[in-house]
């Protein structure tokens, strides 16, 4: 008997599981196929920052998409808890971006001005004002940009919740099953071939993150960017807000723990963690919060982010192949963008109208690759 579905999602990361959940909620029979385990790549390596403001100083489709997605998390956390019993650990304590010298301060002023113009809360704080909020901060600062509407979640729990919610809505999950090819005839997709068997659907979504490029044209290739992180354990909580400086962020987690991230190494896909990276991250972490020198190193790991040439995700139908879609290349914003990506892709698949600003910015055959890029931190 043929394994027939309405949609097949290739890739069981946070993006694929969000899309599957949205489609299954709408009554479709959905299959998720994952070559390893659900959420085993970037989705479990991410720190879970919901930073929708701190990298943007101009209007762009990515900025607008990020704002819209961030606004969904409060209700989503309740929805997924009711659906699955999983707490995605949504914390709404804001993000502080730190400046240590005048050049960084000038950048923060530009970002703050744009964010206020966009009707977002963004406050430039003196060292004294910032340390009143977060006494653990170093005194050796120039200024701080505080964005109270940003926050964080547990990336691992979010991915797990999306996959379980999709399953509860009758989606089928296949793990440890690699997709070896697409089934295409007369310019239209009709299924996939895996290492185990064939599955059939008139709509297939490639959501393979930094991997799976062999399934699509080289024109839509992904640039892998390795990132290394570590987890610290504290005697007491030292701060509540997520702290961020050039080249490092600190994300406080439940149980007196802090994720310190992350290095950025383009073109690498190995999971080895280098001593030099740990040394650099720890140095920057202590520069922000000196008391972290007394923290215990609990663990460290590496993940691979999926970047594109213009740092905008690919989301839309693959040109020339009816029914084949891609949703990948979310780079450092996969967790943040996962809720709205699921809705957006489900709308596209249902042929519902979508925002032209998003459609033009994220379609695979976009011609303008000079769209606003999120700056490196």
C-alpha cells in the first residue's frame, strides 16, 4: 500500500516541526522525515535568544518578520503547554546589548533611534542605570542598550513541543531515515525516496537547515556556520536579562545556569569544540559579568547554523518544480522565526495570500541579494 500524505516535511528541526504542526492543525495528513533524531542539529544547540531588535538599524523583511514572530511566543508557550505538557521556558526579561567603547556606543545609538522610530521599546542606559537593573554587570562599560520586549526560550524544549504537538494533531514522524532523493515527474514533485522506502505527497517541504543541499539546486545552497557554546553553573543567579556584546552573549537559564555563546566559523560542519573558542568566550563572559570567573563549566558543544549569501532565509516554492517548497537558511534566527515561519509556509502551501514584502524578500529566486543583512555580533 502506498504511503500517501498531503505534505512531507524533510527535516525534523524547529522549522520543519513548526511547519508540520501548523499544517496538521489545519487538518492535513503530514509526514516529518528526519535523518537522525528530531531537533538534533542547530535546534538543540541554540541558546534560545529571541533577539528581534538588537541587530537592526534599517527596515527589512527580516526585521519585520522577526517582530511578528516574537509577538507570538507568549500565546504559543501557553498553547504548546496545553497541547503537549511541555514548558518551552519562555522568559520575558529583555536583552541588554553592551558597549565598551565609543564606536560600539555609536552603533547602539543608531539602533536605538531606528527601534524607537519603529515603535519598539529601546532604552540607552548609563552604566549606573544598567547596574541598578543588573548589579552583576561590570563597571567598565560605556553604555547599554536595553530592549525589554526581547526574551528567550529553551530551544530544545520548543522543538520537542512543536514535534509532539504535530504528532498529537496526527502528523507521522519518521526518525533515523535519510531522504536520498525527490520523486519528480513532468515538472512536479510527487514524493520522496528514503533509505527505507518511498513516501508520496503532492507537496514536499525541504527544511533541512545546514544540511540536505543535495536535494535542491546549487542556486539555493546553504553556507554552514559552526558555532560553539558552553554551559556554566552558578552558586547564585547573577543576572536576569540576556546580556550581549560583540562576539558573545550570556543567556541565563533555569537552575542557576548560563549559556555562553557563540563562536562563528563559516564553512565548518564538525562538532569539535576548540580550546581557543572556550577561552575567548569565557574571557568575554567575564568582561560582562566578572563574577562568572567563579562559575563551574558544566558542558560545551557545537552546532551548525544554516546561512545564505544575503543572510535571509529561503521560504517559498522551488522554481520549476510544482509542489516543492523550501524553508531553510534561517541562520542565527531559527528559534526566533520558527512560529511565524510555520504559519507563513502553511499559508503559502494553502495558496493563501501572504505579505508581498515577505514574499519578495524570502522567495528562492529573489534577484536583489543586497537586502538588509543582520549585522554580526
